């Protein structure tokens, strides 16, 4: 798997189409390009001879060629259509030196229009009102055994495509799910909530220190509950240290002393196995992710505490078909 520069469209070019188009001017459309033949299904034509059928087909072909002429009048050299393109329009585009791409998937067409700086059109009567998309090169490339189209140098900003490869469909599905989850987290943290907190156990120890300070002003069982909550928060840096093979008790105790002195930027330096300034190390986490993590843990703990008793049903007695005891 790798990150491919440029936009990849999972389509291949038709017969006689140019394989490479430089300085591409792209027209993206969603229009019917298959009306050059009389439709058999859903239509009834009454004629008195076969010559009349030929005249009707000729009229349909002339209508389609006129539509192709209007498309070519836009000045494009790459035509991408959401629907099918029949043989006669394809031949027309080939004769004009226009690269025609048919039956492109709707999501791919929308993304292509976005990265090339154009819009999807369905009528072609006013060429002046349509802004063509632009990119430096459109070419047909091979990825493994599959042919795709690569749009490189898109005008509306840097476009790239993540190419996932695997030994079987299960691995590809898992890789796609993992990538989708990572992109969802990135979109939420970058676009919706961009605040960050210090990582490496620093945020948990700072929260535990604040809970300890608040618990000192409480009385009775509320203070005990708050002390327990602070201990639970301090357990998270201990788990990080245990997973790294470090002395968790020593490190958590040291960090607790730092935070008690108001040094709330201290956390775990796993590489050196010591307490360090994680702000200087540049270790940070998403505030939204940390907030959701703490809330989920609190809700799970509350659910467990509410359980008064667990009733287990005895397993059903199975009889031996051979009569053994």
C-alpha cells in the first residue's frame, strides 16, 4: 500500500482513445449518450416500411451528433460522463482528439469535479457559463493487474489517493476499515474540535491532581469516591509504563510529586524510561478523544456499580445417548 500523488479513477479508456493527455481541460457531465439508437423496450413505433425505421434511426443519430458538437464547443479535451457513451459518440470524440471516459462512478465523478475545479453539468447549450476543470496530465496506468486513470497536477489543490493492496479481500477490508477510522478521527479533531492536551500520561495525572484538591474540601463518602476516581486516573500512566516494561510504581510516584508541585507538563518519556517535560517533547493528544475516553470509562463504571447481584442459570443437563453415567 502507498500514497499515490494525483487522483485515481477506476476506469479504463475505450478503443482508439488517446492514452495520455497533457494540459487537460476536463468537462464532467451526467448526461445520456446512448440515444443514437431506437430503444426497443418502453417504446412503440408504428411504421409502414423498414425505410421509415432507418429514417428514425438516422434522426436519432443526427440528434446525438449535434449534442456531441455542443460538447466539443466547450473546448474540452477530456470528457468524463457518469452514464454510458455509445459507439458513435465515442468515435466522434476520438476523431476530435477528445479523451472520453464513460460510466464513471458517482462518488468518483464528484471528487474529480472537486479537485479539478469544475462542476457536473447536464446541459450544453451555454459553453460560456461552464468552467472547465484543469490538471497537468491525464494518463492510463497499471496498478497490479488493474487499469486506472491518473489525474495529476490538479488545479484546485493537491490531490492524492491511498492505494491499498493485500493478499486477500479480508485483509483489504480490514485495512480499509482501519484507514476509514483514522480519517474519521482526523476529520473530527482537525475540523470540529482542534484543541489538544498533553499526552504520555500527563493529562491523566493533571486531572487526578485536580480531583485530589477538590476531594480535600469534601466530607464523607463523596471524598472517598473522589479519591477512588483520582486513583483510577493515575492507573492509566501506570499501564503505559507497564506496557513499556518500566517500573510503573516508581514513575507514577515521581510524576505525582511533580504535579503536586504544579508542574502539570510532566509525563512519561518511554524511550529513556524517566519523567520528562512532554510539552517540550511535542507529545499531544486530541482533547475530544480524551474527553470521550474519560466519559465512556465513567459510564461503564457507573453501570457496573448499579449491578446489585448476578444471577446465573444452571446449565441444562445433557443426557448421554449411550446411557453412560
